[in-house]
């Protein structure tokens, strides 16, 4: 029996799970296509676009370089991973739960410092 057959047998009554699996598959196909065929580098965009801005953004504790171009009225945005940071809030909670107040204070100070960036 193939994986697909097992999957269909197991989830035969749950159409939502099937739709999620199909969506995940489509997203993966698109991602693979982009990785193989599209390079978004400022050199590649070249003279076809006007660079609008480059900024550092933080999403869920992860820092990205966000570059925005205008190509004939169409906005193109590229996010490049700069660094992954640990979830400081969770580490702070853990330190407090473990009554490690020195570590909790250090983490609190780091969080405040990072919020100002």
C-alpha cells in the first residue's frame, strides 16, 4: 500500500485535512520553483527597478533585511534572513518559573534593549 493510499484511508472522512495537505503540497511546489528559477538580488533587478528602501525588520524575534523596489508601478519586496534569535519572552518565563531571578533580570534587560532597535 502506498503512502497516499494509507493517508486517504486514515483521513477519508476529514476533507479539511485533505485540503490542508493539498495546500501544503502546492506551497512546497511554488517554493521549489522560486528557489530554482528566481533570484532576487539587487544586481538581478538592475536598471528595471527603482530601489525604494532597505530596512531591518523584526518578525517573531527574527531579524530580516527588507528590500523594496518599484518596477513599473509594481512593488517588489524581498526579505532576507539576518539572524534567528531565541524567543526571549519564553526564556524569561522559564527563568522566572525556575526562580532564577538573576537570569530573568538579564533577559528582561536584553528584551528591553532589543525592543529599542
